[in-house]
């Protein structure tokens, strides 16, 4: 394993990369004690670093915007209020373009998702060694600072979105409508005559097809974000191995990554809204 | 990169953050934005109204000035006419006065001339009588020839 607990030994490139991709984990071992970083394959483990940075950045968003919201007045806005209103207005118009129903949840959800994912992605621009090395210095062996490079984090969010999609589908179309949507599309089963014999097969076929389509939504939503951020992080790590040439390359990739950071946050937000819009519109 | 409890933790965190945003962040900001929008719209409308009022006041002022100008020129015309009238009246009065004085002067002159003539006539007749007396004292008695002398004096 790579250097642990502040121990600095000679490191191969493979070890360096593996160390950077290792989460700080805690879990209960078979003996019932809480253990750190011996949790491979344990489904009850918690990635402490992902969770910490995720919550920290969520709080940054919440406190920043709450501070602006508390002082928000219709008069001349301050600089923070102007910035917050800019973001809020941008989200609001994006949501209104896509989601035509009335909902007090969708727009705040989109704002939270956008700002939170954006801040988490933004951690990618902190040079890859700074925080891990600083935490090693104080005795924390692993520190993955970009929560969105952890598939648990992206899945956690997409599952929340998926639950909302199911909730909206059933609320707006009824349970029957939801089931009908899963079974009567895309091939309408015949309702009379000899074709009735084929109906169960057609329904089964539709169900399989539509279930895959339904489940693909949260899966693609989370894997898209995870894949983009993980790949970006990996390239930062690889660039960091290059010695002095890393400086211009790092700069170039960081500039390009600013785009990815923003774009992925926007895509995640937009798709969330689109899925919820599809769920609440009956066709 | 295994799936573990972090997933559930993130889901719970997301629910909490979204709920907080929905309750305490979104509504006040939206309220402020919408309030400002109506304020701006009101302000623009008020500005428009002010502009219209200004326009109206301007045209009204122009109308008033126009009227005043018209009145002034009317007064001026009247004054001119009155002045002309006075001048012509004066002229006419002057002419009349002159004529009157002229007539009076003429009458006086004539009167004076008549008086002078009368006087002269008296004197001449007196002179004539005196001279005739002187002549006749020698030849004729004055008393017998008085009627002739009187006739002579009247003829002079």
C-alpha cells in the first residue's frame, strides 16, 4: 500500500495513483470494532472523505444562499445578493422552459443540485496533492477531495431523483397509469380476437423494455457525472506524475476542466428537471 | 469504488439540503426578485406617466403663451387705433380752432377797419366841413347849407 500515516517512502507511479484514488473509509469489522481503511467490499462502510466534503460543500451552498436570502430585499441588491439572484434567475428560467407544471419543489431542487454538484466538481481544480498531503501531515492517510469522483455520491443523488420520478409519475398518472406506461408502450397489445393470445407476451416485452429505459435514467445520470469527473481527476493525477512538465499541462487541463465542471453540473441539473417533467406530463 | 453506505448518506444529505433550500432559500429570494420586478415596472410606468404629463404641460404652456401673444397684439392694435383716433381728433380740433380764430380775427379786423373808416369819414367830413366853413365863411352862411354838407359827409 502507499504511504500510510504520514510515512513517506519511495513510491511507484502505480502506488501514487492508487493512493489518490483510495477513499478514507470506516466500517465495523467482523469483530465488531470500528476500523479504518480495511473495508474493501464491506457494504456497510462509509467513505468519510466523500461524505465530509459533500456535506461541507452542501453547507457552503446552503449558508451562502441562506445568508443572501435572509438579507434579500427588493431594493438595491448587494454584490452577494446580485450573484445569488443571478444563479436563482438562471435556474428559474431553465426550469420554466422545461417543466410546465406547477411545483414548489422542482426549482429549489434544481438550484440545490446545480450549486452542490458544481461546488463538488470545483474541488477538482484544487491541485491534486495539496489536500491529500496536508491531511497525511496530520495523520489522515487517504483524502479524496472530489466527492463526485465517488460513485456512491453520484448514485446517492440520482437515486433521490429516481425516487422523486417514481413519486411524480404515480402522483400525476395514478398507479394504473404508471403501470400502463410501463406495459402498454411501445407496442400496444391487441385487445380482442386471436391477438389476445399474444397480449401477455407483448406486455412482458414492453415491461422489460420500459423497465430498462426507466432504470437507465438514474444509472446514466449518475454514471455520466461520475465518469466525467473521475476521468478528469485521473488525468490531473497522471499529469502530476510528469515532473516539471506538469505545470503548463496542468494549467491547460484545468482551464478545460472549468468547462467540464460547469457543464456537468448543468447537465445533471437539467436532466433531473427533464426526468421530473417527463414524469409529470401525461402523453 | 464499491457501493456502500455512503450512497444512503448522500441521499439523506440531498433530501435535507433540498428541503432546506425549498423552505428557507428559494422563497425569500424569489419574493425579493419578483418584488423588485414589480417595483421596476411601476417605476417605468411612473416615468412614462411623468413624460406624458410633461408633454401635456408643455403644450398647455405653449397654448397659454400663444394666447397671451394674441391678446398682446390685440391690445397693441387697439392702442394704435386709439392713438390714431386721438391724433386725428386733435387735428380736427386744431383745424376747427384755427378756423374759429381766423373768423374771429377777420371779424375783428373788419370791425376795426369799419371803425377806422367811420372815424376817418367823420374826421374827413369834419375837415371838409371845416375847410368848407373856412371857404364858405366868406361866401355862404353855414347854417343854410348844412343839409348839403351833411349829405356830402354821408356820401364820403
